[in-house]
């Protein structure tokens, strides 16, 4: 049966995560309902690249579905966006090989966590960024981030409920940049918005949120940068920082083609100034 890929963006504030659940609204559930209508009432299922948690946003989620019969991709695209909630935007519909599965074929993911370095969030950032009551120093955070690049056992940075069979992951890059505004990201050291961009081959449950919590401990002077290496070596969750709220987390992109690894997934922590 022909298989099609969806590129999806969504505002996680309206959903209890990606994965379908009974009696609560999820992104997968909303998309499957819309696809079922497009399929003349015959039930449809989709498979996604990342099972984002409740409150987590996406700009580049990827999912696939199988559809029997001919399809006009442009018309299908318009119809699907008409049927989904306003907090979901389907950005592309494209034919892919019948054996393509976004979760198992992904070679990397890019997550961004957004911080607002003022105690009061502007309205457009409500539950889209984490507001900070205390100032942060970015250079110690960048120093700490460099210690985590490469392949490591990230047991100290995963939720106690994580069901991954092994905790080894590879972090390719961590960029910590200050920008002028969330909606207009002009790189500026005096900016009020901070983006923490993390790229890796895969991520454990809550891994990015725990990394951010640990970086904040460093940036606010509660830990020294070199302590992050000790936390990593300990493999003990209790020694890492807190799990920050999901509000500021966004799945930016999922990588599939090996050729992208050279340009987008090289081992580095860049400083922007």
C-alpha cells in the first residue's frame, strides 16, 4: 500500500503529548481523526518520529500513513489542514517508499529549548518559553555543554520512568545563543531570549529538559561547569539538575539522510556573539 510522509508543526499547549491516548486530546489522535475523514470514514493510523511529551511543541515532526488508492498531494494537503485543529499545521504531504518508518530511519534530531531572561513572559511566549527570575551567564553553560558532546551513557540525564533499553546516546552539537526576541531571532549578546539547541542521534525520556535544568544550575552559579562531567560519570539521576517545564521545548527537525550528518550534525558547541 502506498505510504506518505507528513511534515508537521504544532503548539503543544493544547495536547497531552504526541501519542494517542484514550479520553484526552493528543496530536496523533487529532491527525488520525482528520485522516479518517479524508479516507471516507475508514480508520487511519499514523506513526511519528518522536513521541513528544505533553506541552512540548514541534516545528519539524515527521509521520507516515498508508493510503490505498490515488491521492492528489496538493488537495490532500489542503483538506487535511482544514480538518485539523488550528494548533496543528501540516506543512508537507509527500510520497515515500513503502518501507520508510520515521522513528527507525531517523539518524538524528534537533531540539530547541527557549528561555526568557526576565521574570514576566510576554503574552506570545506564555507556555512557549521558560521565564527566569535570576540572571544567567552563558559562557559557563557553554563550557559545561562541551563536556557532554560525543557518545556517552546519559543515565544521569533521563527520567526514572524511561523505558529505553540502553542509555547510550551521541550528542553532536549544543548551541547556546542569546537573541533579541523569540519571534525575531537576531543574535545579540544583550538579548532577552536564550535558545539552547541540542542535536543528537536520539534522546532519552526528559533528557533535553534535564540537560537544560543542569545548564541553568551552572549558568546561575549553583554548580561549576566541570561538575557536569562528574554528573555524567556518576550515571545517577539524583545528581543532575531538575527537569525543567516542557513549555520551552520544541522539536525543530528530524534528520534522515546520511549526507546531512556532515553539515548539520558535526561534533561542536558553537558560541554566538
